[in-house]
């Protein structure tokens, strides 16, 4: 291996690839691939593991040693190591380099920060970083021959004088403060306060992803050029400043743009998808902050859009959508369509308006249907108590037995509270004598003949005014007829 003619100094804060480009340039190599090949790296087509060098996953030390160059440390390695798989965003570094031409001119090297995706501009020079040749549209390359030139271009990289958005400067300042640990400026959105870089970048990318989705495009930051990336980040930054209202607005917009042509199904899918991603990444404090707001939103505006079982267990393929049509609602209730309107009038069902049409929440409808079927109709209650309809009506009117629904203009049927009815009989049984009745007792019919109406009878049994005896009937455990013998207690 031939010796290097020039061994430049490695600056603190310099990007390692920038250093390699300088070494390569000063020693007359075509690009860093050739330099590293010269140092013994045997990669196809003289390529090099750029990304892994930047993150520190690839150990450059043996090659630097072979070239008799000083050992360099990537400032990015400790930042990269903070990012956990699955929990944090996978995006941190650019795929292609970007530079501030003015810094480059002054310093003679590239800063490592420029490799961080949301570092869009140079705060010192208030210029957007350059990654694309303004005329040819060519990307700046890691494999360029000269540090300050595009390939096939004799001129040096020039600064772009486009006005820069305040949001972009604010974001860059914020990211730089995260990188350097320096004091943060006052213009940081509250939602980002106290977050680490992996947490805040995850939050930002999460929002960027769903913002892009709304416009039917995707957020793949690695392939984007600096300008396009800037547009995405700027929108996120502005949204974070208006948090959480802006997030609510974003979620609200899904209603008009469901994820698919499936209408409500698409909307459900959207929210489920969001929920599942939030759930998966909730260990990340940034994502947890989004999740808290998402949960609040759903609870407030779309209660039940995520069926309860989905909140505890992620189910990707549930055949049942939770937002259902009126027809489906009537089918579950076993009623006619008009009944659904009446239940809405009574606020027993809360409709959700989707694309101008009322829909219903399956879990709410099912809970209501369940309430009806698990209680008694008038006929069922008469059968259970072994009472006439007239007697039962007296008990209902006197509030001895509670009613969940009375017939009126909105309801056709009675719904009688089954568990309260059963509890009433149970408590009467507990007070009953189980011994053989003494002489002088009267039968159930007998006591009624003595002026004890069914209402007065039960109240007297409850108050202790009547002593009574009980013979269980296994087939009719709620029957009043189980109380067979009565005796009026003599007072005093
Ligand atoms: Zn600069």
C-alpha cells in the first residue's frame, strides 16, 4: 500500500465522511470508495458502507490505521444508539449529503449535524442546506471527488438565497439544541418539552406520516430531498404549535377522506391503524403524548369506534366493523327501522354522522339489545312471579318492582328489571320461616282476602308486619306462590 501524501487534521464536529472525502481529495483519489479500497476495504464497485460508518455500526478504525490516519469518532454514534427498534422512528440520517456552502467555505469541512434529517438549514447563515444542483437537479453525492463541488461541475456548491420559513429555523434550532444539549429556545411547542431526540423525532415523524397519508401520499424522509422534507417538517412544526386542537383537526379530516373506498370501513381502518401504531410504540414518551390525545379524541367524538376488545388486545382482522348502518342496527335489535329512530330520540343510541348519514356503534347497539333480552317482558315477569298481569301492573305502579322501560309514544313494550325482581324475592325468602307453620295461619289467597292487596302484602312481608312461611318451587324460583302461609303479627 502506497503512503498518503497528505494527512489532514480531523476537526471536532466534522462528519466522518467529510473527513474521508478530504483525505481522498487531497491524495488524488477519485472518491472515498477508492481511498477505502486502497486501505483494504474490499467492497464491490468501490462502494462503502456510508450509513454504517456514520452510525458507528461499521468500525472504520482498522482502515484509518492502515492509512496511518488519526482515529476519528462519529458524533452521531451516541445519538443513533438512543434509538430503539420498533419503539422509536427508524429515520434519523439522510441518505444523501447536504451542506451549507457558506460554512463549507469558512470551515473547509462538513458538520456532522447536516446528516440529521430535520436539520434543514444553517442557523448561522440562515440558509437552506443544499443537496441538489440548482441547474442539473443532480444530487450531491458521498462519492463526489471534491468536498465543495457536485460531480461533473467545475463550480463550487453555491448557497440558495430563497427566503427561509421561520418554522424551519425554529425546528433546526430545536434539533441542534437536542444534539448539543444547549439551552432550548422559547419557541418550542409545549408538546415537545422535556423529550429526548429519539422521542421527539418519533413524535414528529408519526405526525408527518399521518399528515401525508391524508393527502394520499407517504412520508419516506430518507428518499426526499431537503426541500420536500422541509415542507413536511414545516407542516408538522406548525401543527405542534397548535396542539392538541390541530391534532383533533387532523383526525377529523379522516372522516372526509377515509383510507379506502369502503367508506365507514375505511374510517374504522384509519383509526384502528393509528391506534395500533400508537399502542406498539407507546413506550416512547413522544408517542405516548400523541396516544393520550388520540384516546381523548376517540372518547369524546367517536366513542366506540374502537370496539372495547380492541383496546385491550390488538386484532388486525376483526370481521365486525364497529360503525354500522341503521339496517344492521335494526337487525341486531330484532326490530323495525322506526324503532332505531325512537331509541335515538330517547338517547338510548347515539348516532354518529358519517358522510351525512347516521350510523350506529355496534358495541352500543349490542349492549342495548343485551339489556333488553337479559330483562323481562310483561309476560315473562308474570310467568316468573306467577302473578296476573293486573297484579304485576300494581307492583310496577307502586314501584315495588322497577321498570327499565314503560310503554309510551316511543316504546311499545315494558322492560322489567329482572335482577331487581330476583333480588326482591331473595330478600323475602331470607325473612321467611322455614319451620312447619303453626295452626292459625292463612294461605296466600286467604291473606289477600283479608284485605292484603299484592302491593300491601309484599310491603307487609318486608316490614315484618306479616310472618310467613316458605316452600321452595324449583321450577319457579321467583314465584310469589312459594310463600304459602301467613300470620299477622300481634303488636304489643
Ligand atoms: Zn452555514
